[in-house]
């Protein structure tokens, strides 16, 4: 018997019009929908008049449920995986089922669609050429600080998911550890009260403290600045050392060690000196 397929179906992150025609088609065609919260997904299905059996697949039952779902697909049934919002597998439980299905030889077909992270990134105005998705920072202050310290030198634009009751303390830690970098805070994306604030982390922190912001949010922070290599007058440094009695070879070695200038460059400069 031919095995079924696992379809990864992204759903709107607020505005129901953001569901794609293809996701609707697949939801209508599969044998079963595995949803993070079946009551939540039922509202979506009712809105689009889709009637399908559903089963729950959430962080507390992934261990038992994953193998059961895989078995159903091995028996020929196709399953659509949806999370509460956005792209299943991004900061929600979908990833385990996807990995398990791949391991068991089930075909996995992903459909494109909404994800809060990419949307917040592109409207942040910060560089998009390279970025790092950090998901949720740890909720405990000390762990959060450690996590931020680990990425302090990351040059790519950083994307964080955050909850409203932790936003002020997270922004404060970001400001303390990353410095007053350019950033954006997007909340309630695609919803009625959608807004994006842009500016330094200090400004965003004061807004978060003053306004007691509500709703779902994404913080995007610019990466660490490239540190310009120190401007060194290599020949002058070499001359000082030679005048002090060092051999050329020793002087080259010393300039490389102290100033971090590439050895080749120091060597070439040394050839012009007596
Ligand atoms: N799988 C989802 C995705 O692809 O975006 C993310 C799920 S994660 C459990 C939920 C987090 O996503 C929220 O805490 C928030 O950081 C972000 N998020 C989801 N919807 C959002 C929205 N409409 N506006 C801003 N952030 C949102």
C-alpha cells in the first residue's frame, strides 16, 4: 500500500485572508488534520467551511502522538499539520513530527505561508541579507542574559519572539548586553491594532515601559557592527623596533603579534626598510 503524505500547512497569524488557496485545498483533501489546539483550528475550518476529522498534536503529547500519526500515514492516510498560527515547526511543536516522518520515509510536503518572523524582519528596515532567528529567549533573567551574551558578537540581524509580559525585561537585558542598537518591535501583525516601532533599543524600552504593550510581538535587532581593523602605520612601527635594536625578523614578528596585521603585509613593508 502506498503511504500517505504529511503536508505542512501554515495558517494566518491574525488576518484570516492570509491563508493561501493551496492550504485550503489541502486541508479539504487530507484524511486528517493534526492541530496544535483543535478548538482554535476548528474556528479556522468553520470560517472556510471545511469539515475534517482533527486530532491534537501539541508539546505535551508529541511522544505518543508522533508515532501514531506516522503509523496512520504508513497505512495510507494523508495528514495536514497546522499550528495555532503561522508556519508549523517555527517555535511550535511541528518540528518533531516532521523529523519523525522524514526518518520513517514518509513524504513531507511543505506549503509556503505566513510566519511572524520573516514579516517582522522585512518591515523592520534592518539588513535582511543575513539574519539569525533566535526564537524565544529564556524566561529566567540569568539564562536570558547568558543567551544574549552568547550572541553579542553575532553580525547578522537578530529576530526574537517575545510575550507581552516579558517584553520590558527582555528589552532591558538586550540594551544592557547588546548596547543601544537599532531595532524594531512589531506587535499584532496583520491584525487590527498592528504596529511597528523602530529606533534604538533604549527608545523601544521606554515605549514598552510607558505603554504596557499587549499582544503578540517580534523584536528585530541589528547585528554587531564590524570592528574596523586598527589603522597601523606598519613601517613606522617596524622602524621603531629596528632602531631599538631588534632584527628585521624579530620586528616583523612583533608587529604581527601586537597589531594583528597580516604577516605578509608586514613582511612586504619590511623589505623597504634598511
Ligand atoms: N509558528 C509561528 C510563526 O510561524 O510565526 C510562531 C509560533 S510562536 C508559539 C508564537 C509567537 O510568534 C508569538 O509569541 C509572537 O512572538 C510571534 N507572533 C505570532 N503571531 C504574531 C503576530 N500576529 N504579530 C506579532 N508576533 C506574532
